[in-house]
C-alpha cells in the first residue's frame, strides 16, 4: 500500500510538473503571439503614417505649383504673402479618414534670413565673395544673438571672430581676413577638412565653421536659411515673423543699421490691415516699404517680395503613431519642381 501511494505521488508530481511546463509554454506562446500582433499592427501603422506624411509633401508641391502658375497668369508683380493658398494651408488639420490626420506647414525662404544672400558668386572662381556691407550686417546680427543669450553663455562667443570665420569659410580664397592660412583650424580637426569656399549647403553646415558650436547653431537656426544657394534675396516683409523683420538692414542716411522695434511694428500693422508690400506701384492693397522706412536709399540685401524656394513640414498621425517629413522645394520651374532636401523624422 505504501509503495502504491508513493508511486501515485510520483506520478502526480510528474503530471503536475508537465502540466505547469505546458501551461508556461502556452502562456509564453500567447504572449509572443500577442507581442507579434502588436508589432505587426505598429509596423503597419508606421508604414501608413509615413506614406501619409510623404503624400503631404506631394500635396504641398501641388499647392505651390498652382500658386506659381496663378502668379504667371495674373500679369502683375509676383508676390508671396500670407494671403496665398500655400500660406493659408499652414497648420490646418486635414482629416483623411480612418482616424488619420495630416498637417502641413509651408514657409517661404523669405520668412528667414538667407545667409547666402550676403555673398556674391565670383565669375571664374569656385567660391563667393562678401558684398560690401556683409561684414557690417554679420557683426550686428551676431552681437544681437549673443546679447540675447543667458549671461553665463555670452562670454563664450566673440562676434568679430564669428564674422571673420564665416566669411573665410565661404569666400573663394585661402587667406584669413586677419592673415594666415584659413585651413589651419580645419586641418587639425578629426577627421581633417578644409573651408568650403562656396555657399553654405545647409544650416547644419554652420557647425563646421570655426567657433560655431552646436549650442550656437541651435540658437541661430530660427533666424537663418541657406535657400536659395545663389541669387538669393533678403527678407520678405509680407511673410517674415517679427524676429526676422528685425534683421532688415538698411542705411538711414548716416550708417547701416538693423530695423528698429517701431519699424517692425509698422510693418506688422500694414499686414494686419490686410495690405501687402510691393516692389513697384500696384493697386490700393499695396504699400511701399519706403512708407515705413522713409528716405532709406539702401536695404541690404534687397528685400525679396516673392520666393521660389519653400520649406515644407508634413506631420501625419494614425493609430497613435506620428511621422514627420521635412523637405525643401524649388518651384522655379513649375513643370519640374525640385526637391533640394528630404528628411524623415
């Protein structure tokens, strides 16, 4: 009897052991199946969301082309302002069904200050040369930016050094403004490189210029662009936000200076009243910049009232998944718009 009970106990133990083992295996299988199903749904959602974000870039491209063709057909001066279709499309949520949403943000190049507009291409030479007031503008600009930094960071940068280093990096020669070989610093980096001696290809490239650390580039990013690379214009008074309007650099009859707070306020007041700034005489809705800045013989670089280069940010959301595609579009040839850059986040 005792042996029988012992055998039964052993058998029961073995049965329990395998039962627990089978239960654990089933639980593991169910868990893996559940995780795989979730991953599969997430992959599908991510793919659909990214496709939607990419489609947003194509939609923005179509809007920009339509606006460009409308300008050509109007027979009047080309203008880009917040009244245009591309501007009105900004930040309007687009419901595309099944819980998916798309939001576009379109910004013309004149909404920021084009650093490349400060340099002139030199015929027969690979690089560019600084226009006459370039050094003056950059000095005031960097002083303005440094002045807005926290007190403990202001001493990290010297505006004059930043000006000379940036000009040396872009201009066509190999000699520093202050004397010496401009590649000395760059050849000591790891890996070594040389000054570009050409227009900047991206705002990120500023990080390669001597003295421009990541923290400074981050501060500069909301102010500047590099588009278009050549033949760029200055600020567009019809689209630029206040902090960019303050970078309008004009000669007041005595010297060059950045726009004053009152200048910016008057420009914004014109826009608030539904009018636009035009380069030449136009209908009643147009205002001349000379009405805001009287007796100003020179603005450097000259204001830009229209753009062919636009930055587009397409934000898509589906099933709690978000994807963003950022692109720069050149619409100068409406039949063949060109993507100058593309980034998926």
